[in-house]
């Protein structure tokens, strides 16, 4: 994978805030049907070892395999994310992607303003009407949804089975419906295999900044470890780096999120609940390139390999064969509909 894109000298000044714009190397001149894709990252930016890096991997794969031209915007401190999306739409990108649920309202508004531009929102939040019916996104918007609760159920069951304690922990980033899905699934997985276990829950805050506060993550994790948890699952972006530091300091375990985070704390990461953001981003770019893009809701769960957990040579010694077999049975039961995982707490 190529490293970071070349920084282009484009500064967009919005409310005295800057947007840093990166552009991938252009496809060869012979490629005349290259798809132009603009991506605005979530808080935390590149290097979060999680959500944003997953979107970046999908974009880079599309550049390599599809000849896509990628323009990547990393919002600066306090910058207006809508300005990044608007900039890309105004440049007539074939596809504009917002990474994170906080882009939902801006994507919905801009999609109506630019009806001939395709948009995709990772973790796009679907609204409901007064009767409780889901309101579909605009026709040129793909709402990329993941069943985080299903993957979280599995790592919750794992934490309960190998934690050697009746207490397990959860550290969330922004207290929001999306992160509550992680908590709900995790809690359900713990209770499924250990009904009398207690789930300790902490959130880093109620604003997007809660996803980039490692110091707060460490503080919350140390408190939960002190209360008796031996395993903590985080769903908190780069705030989770603090959870990993707490695991190293105490000699206990953490569970990563979105991507395989083993390298962040080797020997201390029990597993990671992985989320196929790279798969979803690549799929949308491919659809635009071959002319099959359609607006609507795209959902990725265990059945679609959109979520899962890591089990490989790094953590195999931490997970007994009997526990792994149990997790695989639970996974099969969820896919078959024999277990229904809650998405709200």
C-alpha cells in the first residue's frame, strides 16, 4: 500500500479553520474512464488504526485495481466538515464519501443540491417519520450500514469466557446511537454465556471529540480494570489508544475495534471486532465505475462478512480451542437467525 498521499496546497478557509486536502497520484493518462472520488474523513483522521484507516485502505485498493483518482480531505481542528463535502461536490467528483455518522445531515442536504453527483455515507444515520417508518436516503445517496452489534456480540461472549472474572468492561467514544449498538451487542454476548456477569460501561463524552481523547480512554479503562474487569472492549476511535495503554500498564487485556489492532499492544489485544469499512468503500467506487451505483441502504453484517472478529497466529494462544468453537457456533446461529442480537441497549 502506498503511504500518505502528496499534500496539495489547497487551503479552504471556513470560520478560520483549515481543511487539509490530499490527492492520490493520478491514474495513467491512457485511462480515460477513471472514476474521480472525493473522501472526507472522520475525526481522528489518518493514523487512527481504525475507522478512517479502513476507508483509506479501500480507497487505495480502488486506485490500484480500478484506476480511481482519489482526493482525500482530512478536516483540521474545528473545521466545518460540510465545507469539505461541498468542495468535492463542486469539483464534480463522480462519488463523494463522508466517513462517519456525523456527515449524515450534510450529505442529505448536498445530495439534493447536487443531484447528478453520487454520494455515500459510512454509518449514515437513517431517520424515521412520526409513524416510526424509516425515511430512505435521497436517490443518489448510498447509506452504508454495519451490524456492529453482531460482531460485538461475539467479542462480548469471548470476553466473558476467557476473562476469568464476573466483570467485563466497555469504553465508548461519543455516547450516541451508533456506539450504543456496539455496547448493546457486547452486553448481549456477555449475558448469553454468563448471565450473572456485570458489564462496566463508560463513555468518553457526548461530542465527536470523544473519539480522539486517548488520555480520557486510559483514565476510563484504568477505572474499569480497578473495578475488577480483566477485559475491556473499546469502540472509541483513537481514544481507544488510551485503553490499550491501560491494558499494557495493568497486564490485562483489551479488545480492538473496526480493524485488527493487535500491533497497538502486542500480547494485550485479545482480539478485535473488525468492520469492513474498506470493503464498503471499495464496493461503492466499483459500482460507480461500472455504472451500477444505486442509492439506498447497504447493510453489512456477519452474513456478508461485513463484521467479525480476529482469530489468527497472534491471538490464537489466548483463545482456547473450545472457546473458538463456541464463538463459531454462535456466529452460525446469528447468521441462521437462531440468535437475534439487539441493536439498542
